[in-house]
C-alpha cells in the first residue's frame, strides 16, 4: 500500500504540471492542422472586442504564482513556489517579499497553494511542508498541511503543521464568519491529527481552526458513488450564507479494469462539517477536475475546471481539453454547463462571479479556433481570459502572452472594475515584457 500511496501522491500533486509540461508538445503535434495561427471566424462568440487592455504588468524571477488577491490598501498580495509571499502597491511596485519554511527550504519541502487577506489586515497562507525546523514546528511526517498567519507587514504570527505520518496537503483556505479558518485539501494519513479516515488512497480532508489556529474539528470524506476504492481531494472551499461550506475538487476511481477516470466532486457541508450532499459531475470516459467553487448571488453555485469528456454531464467539447464551467442550483443540480476552448489544450478554469452577475474564467489556451482567437502560437500556450454573462454566454475572450509558454493561475476582479491576473510568463515578445529569466507574471487589466 505504501507504493500505491506514493504513486497516487505523485499523480495528484503533479497533475496540473504534468499535463502542462509533458503533454503540451503532443497537443501541438496532434493539432497542428487546426492551429495554423489564423483566427477561425466561423464562430461569432469570440474575438478580443470588449476585452480589457493591459494597464501594467510585472515579471519577477520567483516562480509560478499560485494565488493572488487585491488588498484593502488597493495593492496586491500573492504567493509563489517555495513559500514566497510578495506584496505590491496599487501600481505594482514591490513593497516587500518574504520566504517562509525550514532551514533548507526548497520547492519540494514547502509550497503554498492559497493566500487570503484576513479581517485584521494580515494574511493567511496554506500549502504543505516537509520541514520541522526554521519557521516550521510540529511536523508529523511526509507532507503536512501548513497554515501560516502573517501580520500586515508579512511577519509570522503563528503557524500550524497539521496531518499524520503520510502526505497531507492543503489546497485552499477561507476565513470564516466567526473569525476562524476553514482549510481543505487531501490526506493519506490516519494518525496524528487525522482520525477516522476511510481506508482509501486519499480523502478530502477539511479542518476548522479557531482565530488562533487551534483545531476545532476535522473531517474526511470520500466519494463512493462510482467505486469502492475512491481517491479524492478538494481544491477550493467557500463558506456559504447558511454557515456551512461548499467544496470542489476531484474524485478518482476505476469502474472496471478497462476504465481509469477522474471526475469533479462537489460537496456541501453543514456548519459543523457534516456532509449535506455530494455531486459527481463529468463524462463517462475522460478526465475532469474542479479548481474553483463559489456561491452565487442567487444562492446557487458556479464551478470552474477542465474536462476531456464530451458525454454524460459534458456537452460541447471542442476537442482535447476545454475549460468547463457548471452552474448549479442551491441543491447542486446542474442548471447549465459550458465547454470553452478549441481543438488544442485549454487547461485551468479558475473563476469568479463578477460585479455584473456574470463570470470571469482564466487558465491557459493552446488553440486558435473554436472559442479561442488571438493565440500567439510558438512553443506553448497563452493566458486565456473569458468573460461570461449570467447565463454562460461568452461576452468576450482574449489571449495574453507571447510565442513561448504563458498561462494564468489566478484571477480577481478589482475595485475599479478591472482585473488582476497572475501566473507564469516565459515569453519575451507579444504582451510579455520580460527582462530576466522568470516564471512569475502579474498583469493588471483595465477597460
């Protein structure tokens, strides 16, 4: 079982990167006939008309951005590989930069997944750690959830290493209405802080903390709708208006020896962490993953992710992988779904409901047909931003990038009605004003 656990961990923790780095060349080879550098004008729902322009952009030699948020002072805070936290002013100028972790910290020993500003003006950051020195204490073994509380200047206030002797990785966090925090990810352990976890490879693990970081409760969940041996984890969490929580992530399992598939798994919890309902969304063959979930203004939910399927709950796939956006009602029933992309690889699907009741979706695109136009081509994808109205119809879309590999991991609408987009920019042409080798690309967009 240890070998099986390790294989699952490698598959899970590198899923996004494996697809992006290892398969991109295959996508281009297979789709070269379709991605000829010319827009496909046969689809009216495309084009850059109405899309925001770049107000400013910044590149840093720091690694890939995992999460970004506008702060109450009008600036921005983001986290990158190796547990580095960066604070910018409203114009994108560097205010401070700090790194947290063990004495010999590397990308393999600490990595952040999400950062949020807290009610006191500080920050909460989650990810994983394998250290037990430096800034880290209380490590249980393998990878632990690592929860880090910072003040407004980035000074460490407290930290918690949560988990057991196997691998436990946090993927998202939100401060709750009582001032505490809810943290989600996955667990392979059944000791230490993890109790009563099912005998499966991985489980969705949810931890509720007090404002001071003390554990109030923890719960493990698995999706047995599709298989007796599920492997599950959560990528996104939000507290709902009833005090409970909505989670989105991925469920992996085999129906038979000839199938190997992953689907999106959406779960609704009550305030005390009891499972209220769960929904499995996806096709009968292929791969889906949910990266974002948010309660909408009508008390339903919007999910963003990607899909390779074109059956079951999925329709309208343009070929290979598409963004997948699913609107659900308050009970988790699908109201509508949209596949967004072309015949190449569209990967990501991070989203947010916008001030006008629509949705903004971001990731990377490697097509120049279907819904995608303006692709720069070259060695990799572009950051691809898509604006949907409240019913899921495309209002505008735009590729940002150059002829090397570029993409976005995070998007947020800003207080001025524009957007802050963050991810990786490796080009030195097109939209990317890169001067030094780097991965970190921050783009402020305005209308």
